[in-house]
C-alpha cells in the first residue's frame, strides 16, 4: 500500500495481470485437451490406453483437489497458484522430453499426465481466492472481476481446441505440449512477479491444527452453513445436467438428426459465443442486479432453452437456441463464485472451495452416464424433455430454499468464524 492508504499502481493492475496469466494458461490447457489424447494414441496406438490416461488424469485431479484444500489455506492463494501452474507446466514439458530420450513407457506417461492435471482444483481455488482483493484494489465490483475471470476461461475453451488441432497439424504434437508448458510457466511467472495479493499470513497469526482436522473443519463449514450447502448442492446438480446435455444430448442430436460432425462443431461454437456474450453482459451490469434474481432467472431461462431443443430443430434454429442457452447460463458460475467469496471465511476458503469443486467434478461422469441410459431407454426427444424438467426442478428448489435469500451482492467477504456463526 502507498503512504496515503491507496493501492499502488502495481496493486491496481494486479487483477489484469491475473486475468492475463489465466488467459495464457487456459489457452495452453485447452490446446492440451487435443494434444494429450493425440500424443497417447500416436505413441501407444491403443484407444484403450488413451481412455485410461484421460480418465486417470480426471480422477487424480478430483482426488487431490478434495484433500488439498487445507494446503491452499496454509500456503496462501498466490503461492498455490504459482506452484499449481509450475507443476502443470513441468509435467507437460516432460512428456515430449522423456519421449525423445526413449524413457517414456506407459507408467511414466501416466505419471506425467497426472502431474499435468493434478493441481487443477487447487489452482482454481487459489485464483478465485485472489479476485476479491485484486478487484477491490482496482476499484472494480466483485461481480465484474468474477465475470471477467469466467470470460477468460470461456474464450480459451472456445479458441483453444481449434488452435490445438491446427498446431498439431502444423507443428506436431510434441511442440503443442511444449507450448502448453511454456504457457503455464509464463502464468506462474506473471503471478509470482506482478501479483502482490494473496500471500499467506505470518505463521504466528493463524492457528494450524492437524491436517485432517482442518479438512474436516472445511466440510463442517460447508455442511452447517445453509447458503453454502444450498449453492454446493444446486451447483453439483447443474453440473451433472450440463454434462449430460453437452456430452450426450448434443452429440446424439448432431449425429442422428443433423448428420455431421461439423454440425456439432457449429452448435458448440454457438454455445461458446453465447456464453461469452452473456459473461460480458454480466460483467457490465451484474453488480446492479440481485445475485438470487440472476441465479434463478438464468436457471429458469436455461431450462426453457433445453426444453425447446426437444423439438429437434434444424441446424440454424438449434444454433440460435444454443447461443441463447450459453448466454443465459453464463452468469451462473460467477454468481456461485461470488457467494463463496463472500460467505466462506478467508482462512477456510481453499478447503471449502476445493470440496465444492470436487463435488461438481464428480457429478460430470454421473450425469453423462445417466443421460446415456435415458437416451437409450426412452429416445432423444424424451431425454431432452426430462433434462429440461430436471433443470426446472432444481431451479424451483432453489427458489423455495430460504437459504438462497441470503445471496446479497453488496456484502463484504466473511473473514472470521464468528461472522459465519452469526449467519
């Protein structure tokens, strides 16, 4: 801080440095989504081993993410983000290096894929933990900071896979892995060198108990705080339904009724563009709207959009519906993040957020599997209608839940357990 009490220039620009770092790393990671399966398939020739490695990376990320929450709180958000990006970058870089050296057998490859993904959840918790302080330093509403962070991820997910595919074709898969590694290491360097917020408190100012006790305390906070519990349950339900829609329904719709993989690409691109537009809109006006109103309104509009897909429209109409769906769904993530930032005590933010993110990650394969069964048993049209009804049911439960009336956009982040107990 400067002598007059106002943030220095470095701190005012911290939020933009963080967004730049996340943009760079997210683009690299999105390219890696294409590069890793392609590299594994190219080097092993086995579809089964490719699937095993992709699943192993996801399982390891969820398992480590769940138990790593107390470390985020102990180390601080800044150090956790730097470590997470560094480990991910080194893991990605070692894959082509070990391959050139002739030391890349399947167990080593599996270990490196896990290393590249294992700290994704701690990184997410650390980055969102940095946003409140950096947004305040920049004089930016918290809703805008969260929306910009979400928008960075969305643009990376929209542009990264096509760029990754093109880079694989032009440069080779090994070079794409090295690009991802460089992106992650650059993100770590930016946060380390240019972000002053999120440092761990001095050891004498925080009480540290046994590790498992800290982990249990985060789960207890999540269980006993009604608003946090309601947001975690509803967010997990939405994640499961979203995975069924994106991973099963849209693929089946494009394959059986539109007849081409290009149609699926158009639908997903329309959704991504709509999500970016919705995020920009929320960044501009989100701080003027009630969080509960946005959360429920977005969920209701998404349910109606999914229901309209049950008509199995033409590609043009389907693309418009997907764009609207993406725009309606975009504010849900930033609203949920803002509730966590305002409701979780700072000293427990890592462990509570990691538990919420892990629950959402677990819901993805469960939702996709249940949707596969539903489509096989009832057909695509009834399955889409059932998804829309399920989405609407979750929204109605949220509307009826008294806890969600505590979603107050103007509140400051909770900093102590006493404040939490008073809610």
